[in-house]
């Protein structure tokens, strides 16, 4: 009989909160007793993982998107360097800031940066292609709504930020719930390019799969080395070696592809008028 290992999930059991310390039981490996196809049957509050019509991740292509150019709403980033810790949660590696590291503003709503973590392989697809890794920057509004910025990476040159903290990852790679200080981290070090991105209304990609998430997926794909991929993958155990949920049906959702007509060094990026709530 297979043993289900308890880990700590990064997301809330309701759409109005973000609980980093909730015990949960789920796997990613197909055929396991709690693989993604069975999440909806594991607990009553996880039923939406199978019945929801706004589930994430999805396959993003220009064919399904409405293209917009510099619309009247603005996405702005306001970040600052503060002390951060790296935590091995068993199913992923998480960076969490000890103080207020800033926010993003979407459709005039503030979303405070909560944490970041990686999935390997990527959860979202671009034009049918799954990539080597995906970074999630998780933000939360005062009302409890979530906004996640996703950055995709293909195998290639090393990622500069991961290179900076590789020794820290190594130190807690074998320590479930182990954590270590990584000093002051500026969220801008993760290196986004916000000149072109997709936006849609979706869900958490782990149970309870709550449908209350504004997703922004950067179109430009970065790079990460094989050594870095292996390091983050080897730190996961018990069915989490590949921690990516399969792509979910689009159903009748709107997807927007925002393209800046004149790229600017300013962090102010135009996005469509979308309110998923």
C-alpha cells in the first residue's frame, strides 16, 4: 500500500485567504492514489478541481486570445528589496519575504507580493509546448483575491537568480520544511519582460483549485540550465519530482494577449479591462 506523505500547501482552503501552512495530501505522478485526475475526489472542498469551468493551467495561443495594444488599464509593479527566506516545502521551493516587498496594481487594485515558487516542468503551455520550468509570483489583494505572474523557462543558459541561491538550495535540499535565510532579495531580480503577456481568469493549480485567480503569463520565455532544473527537481520527494498539473479545458473563458506597440523601460504596462470576480 502506497503511503501518502503530508506536506504543506501554499494556498488557502478558501478564495479569501492565502494559508502557507495548511496540511494537504496530493500527488502529481500519474497512477498514484492522489494524482491530479483524482484531486476532485480526495476531499469535498476539492471537488471544483474536477467540476470547475475556470481551472488552471491552460494552453495559451494567439488563436484563443483577443489581442490588445496599450489599453486604458495599467499594470504597474512597485517592488523593493527586503530580507527573504528559502523554504523547502517538499513539493516545491518557496521564496518568502520577511517584510513588505511591494506590490503590483492590476485594474486599479493593489495586490501585495506574498511569495514565489517554481514548477518543473512548466504548468502553462505556449502554442502547445510545455517548457522546462515555470516561476509563479503570488500576490494577494486586501479583499483576499489572488493575482499570479507566471514566467516560463526553457532549458539553456543558467538563470541568474537561481545561480545566486544555488548553494542555499543545496543546503536544504534534503530537509522537508527546512528553511534558510537568503538575505535581501529584490523581486525584480527574477527578470520579467512585461512587453507582451497573456491574461486570463483561472484557479489555483494545487488543491483546493479555487477559481479566484487573475493570471498574467509572460510571453517571453527565459532560460534555466539542466543543473538548475535537476537541483530543484531532486529537492522534491514522494510524488512531487514533477510538480506540474496537466493543462485544463478553456471552456468559455476570455484570454487576452497584450502587446506593447512601443516597448519602454518603464514598468508601467497596459493590460485589458478584465475583472474575473
